[in-house]
C-alpha cells in the first residue's frame, strides 16, 4: 500500500465535474464498474478522472489517481481493488508491456468481483488499441466508453470565464477571444495562459483588459 499511496498523484483543485464544460462529465458521474474515457490529447481525460476521485472523496470513499503509468512498474496495481475508485490515466501508454497487460487484466477482474469502480483514459477508442492479450482487449471493449467533448470556441470561452470568476477576476468576451486568437486553442494552453493572467492581475491589482494582457504577457 505504501507504493500505491506514493502514486496517488495530487488532484487539481479545479478538476471537478462541475468545472468540466461538455456532456462527458454528466455521463461519467452516473456510472460505476469499469469505464473507458477516451479523447484526443488535452481534451479533458485527466480532468474527468480527477473529478471521479474528487467526488468519491467527498462521499467518504477511498480513491486513487494514477498518472503516467508508463513510468511505473506494473506491480503497483497489486491490491488496488481494495480502493473504491481507481483512475488510471493514459492506459494506452503501457499496453505494449506484457506485465502491465497481465496486471490490468487481473485488476479489472478483481474490481468487477468487488463491485468497485475502475476508470481508464486513453487517446483512442478501445477498438483501435494496439494488439494485446485478447482477454484484456475484450475487457476494455466491454467497458462503458465515454468520449470527451470536442468543445466549440464558445464553450472554450465559457470555460475560461468560469475559471476566471472562480479565481476572483472577470474575463469578458472581448479579452477571452483576444487570447484564443493568439495561442493554441487546446484547453491546457488556454488555462495555462489564464493562470499567468491571474498572477499578474493579483500582483498589479488591475482590471483584465486587452491592453493589460498585452503588457503583462508581452503579446
């Protein structure tokens, strides 16, 4: 268990179901058993898995979030079925490893027997995963699949404004669109930029305007 706790990566404070923009959150929070969340890079998979853990802990359940599994040994999976909610990010990164394949297959069986909750994330649907143990592939294909949302620019703008409001400042539509036109439109890139703006506006105690953003960020 000591090794497992060492891999229980800290959860981002804002990575909750409430703060997720799109339909995937509502679908996932209503499910149990084995779930398979997939979507392109930076589309919200990690956010959703951490949201599952936040919700479990709010309900006084044990939960563990495993990030970057490829950096760990598959032995870390031993005994995880004793945890109420287990979330494993980027599972597709370890599927070429025979030991991980066996460990994942055994974990799925153990979680199903204990009626726990196991959530994986990957960047492609289960049917497109590389060749692996047939029994493991069949388990992943049988998991409830949820695709992350492909957000429109309007939804991304809404997410930015909500994040700004939660952190004590206002981001209007004009400034939000200005930012979106100048950085990659992935949510990770946009949120990272917003964090920089938050630091600057708190330090300078100024309203967030386009001139302020240009000066503070040098864009």
